[in-house]
C-alpha cells in the first residue's frame, strides 16, 4: 500500500525500519513507512489529499470509529451466537456452569468454588475452580455479576473480550502493511474459525487470550515494552499452561536478537509453569495428574523431555498420526495462507500446539471446541509479519518484481478464506432460521427447568444446568448417587457423562426406587423430586 504515502520513511518509536528488519513484529513493510505518533500505538502514512488538521491527527483517532464499529459488530455477533445457544438449551453444564459458579464466588467475596466440578470429581461441594484450572483472572469479571448474576453475563463478557483483540490487530497490521490491509485483517479475525468455535462452546478462560496476546505482540512492536510485559504477566493468570505461551514469546525474542529479553521471558514462563503445576494447584486441593495426558511419552515432565530428545522423529510423527491433527494444523495455517511460517512470531504459538497434539486426548487435537482460540491472534500477527518478510525475500531474489502489491493481495485473500470457512464452523449457524427457534425438546426443557424451586441443590442433565445455575446450586446428573432433592433427567438422547440413553433410563429407575417422585415427563425430560421435599 505504498501509494498511501508521499513522505519518506521516518524512524520513530515503534516503527519498523530497515536498520532493524528482523525484530519480532517490527518489519519493514509496504505502507509501514512512518513513525508511530498515536500516543504509543501507531501512526499512518500521510495522504496528500488530507487537510493539514487531518494530517496532524493521530492515526488511531482518524480510524477509531471504523475500527470501533468492526469491534462492536464482532462482539454483537459472538454474543448472539452464545445467547441463542443458551436460550435454545444448546449450552452445557460442562463448562458454562463451572465458570458461572466460580465467578459468582468471586462476586460474593468468597472462594471460587465449583460444586458441579467438585461433585463430578468426587472432591465435594467446596472444590475450588482454581485447583482444576488455575485461572485467577476470572476475578476481574466479578463486578459484572453485581449488575447481573448469571451465565448470560459470562457470554457477554466473552463476546466483548474476543472482539477487543481487533484494535490491536488493526494497529499491528497498519503499522506493518498499511491501512487497507489492516481493515481486511481485522475483518478476517472477526470471522476466524477458532473464535467462532470458542464462541459456539459456552464460556472458557480462553476469552482473555486473543486480546492479551494481540496486545502483547502489538505493544512490543510499538516498543511499549512495559505494557507488553504487563499483558504477558496477565496471560499467566489465565490458565496454568499459559507459561508455555510465554516461553514461546521468549523463544521469539531470542531468535530475533533480543537475547536478554528472550532468556528472561522464557525463564519466567518456565518458572511460573513449574510453580503453578508443582505447588499452587496441589496446595489448593487439585491433582496435577488430572491433566497429564502424556503417559505414552513419560510419567512426568522429565521423562517426557528425555523421550522427546532421544526420539525426535517419533515425536514429530505424533503430530501427524491422526487425521484430526492434520486437519487442525492445516486449518491453523490456511487462514493466513501459511504466511505465518515465514515469521518468528509463530514460535509463540508452537508450545501450546505441541501440548495439544502430543497428548493422548483426541478432543484436544480437533478443530472443534475452544482450544484453537489460544493461538489465533498470534498466528494472524505472524501471518502479517510473514508476508512482509516474504515480500522482502521476493524483492531481494527477483529485483525486477515489484512486490509492493503483495500485502494488499494477501490481505484480500485472507478475508476470502475467512468467508469460505464461515459455513463450516460456528458462525455458519447464524444464517439458518432454525437456529433461533426452540424445538419441542427445548420447550420441554424450559418447562422442566421452571418446576425446580430457587435456592435448592439440583442434579441437572448437562444441557439443563445453564438454565438453573443463576438461581440454584447445580451439580451434573450422572450415574453416581448424590441424593439431591431435585433431579432433572434426560432419557431421550445420550448426555454427558452417561454412555447411552439406556444407562440414563436405568438411573431414573433407580431414583424412583429410592423414593423420588416424577413430577414432569415430556420429550424425554423428567423432573424428579425426592419424597418429603
């Protein structure tokens, strides 16, 4: 987008220059030829057609309304997806109720306990969510529960958090490629399949990750190092394995010449991961073995490391030994046309991807669920940086080729790819009228939920819990006897954690024999009340 500037390159705070072409995310890019003067965020090339006053205004101020509109629209779409799922009983107790109970604890200035998780794992009603996944950052959502207590608040918060990555991605791209590509990349992120899949699966702590990783990378690009490192430290409070992402950030800094920063950052990530998994989670009552999914590689981190080092080819083969893994790897790179492979920023995402694909848990390998949202903002930044580096390679090897149009063409293709993937993933549901309607089962589920009194403990089928958690203490209905005063069962189709509807019907028969009385039976949903309640 070199045509957008009529001024020579200016070296300034946060601007890339030819004297420092290999810094992480500080590339010499088409259209990124001026210094940053947006209050530490990033400027733009001055157009000869603008007035003097317009030219003097910072880039962010000139574009804040348009970028803000994209951000707001994205948040509305994500919220719509989540709210419709909740209204039509597609949301689930695992995991929406888990986080709802934890945030409610913070909001009441008490421990973030999750009875549904504690009873499911056999550790009691006072089980701390922090001992399952160490996510103290959830406490920042507590004030929202003072305004409205319920899972709807989490869905709204997640939608806004996902959308807030857009301004940082816009700034990063504008600084590297120019204004036009910045808008296209922002739209591509808004439509991205990892965010769509996460928004389509209740609420998770990953909601904080795209905005924090985007801000961490963009602020480092802008040479606002304090803000960048604050975002990095905030990432460590999202989940116990985010130290791996910080290690990746350190590796990126190391290979791009920021050796001292890189070593320090990687050491912080490694030390935090060891502290949380080795000390904090056990101290809070958790078991680090709950999420150790690498028994085929070793019984602990030491054995795993030795196995990986001594058998590197076998380890690499594990990354592509299943179709789901290959599908995920291709889908992670395809939205940026694999330009991320040319950028060291991709190193930030590598540890998290390895953590998933080297595991023995198929649900971690596939494109579904929320896991890919942990790396989507990183890979988009890497794609932007990578296309700049690729353009530089083209200009060096083939001087006769004018590569200035490459970023604009790439950005257009990125949006086109994002659009082609929409029907396959979560956002594709929004164009179907049936998605918004409650079917007969959903209507019956609403009626069954309404029969449960407020303030009680209730065993609820997985899809019923979100409708009750705002006014009752929910535990998931399962094969184990919990003797809750109220039970809402589903015997029509398989529901977690049962293996089959036959097992579910057998469990209902057991409850009836134990003195429960059926007070509702429609469309496969049954409400049971313990005698005397």
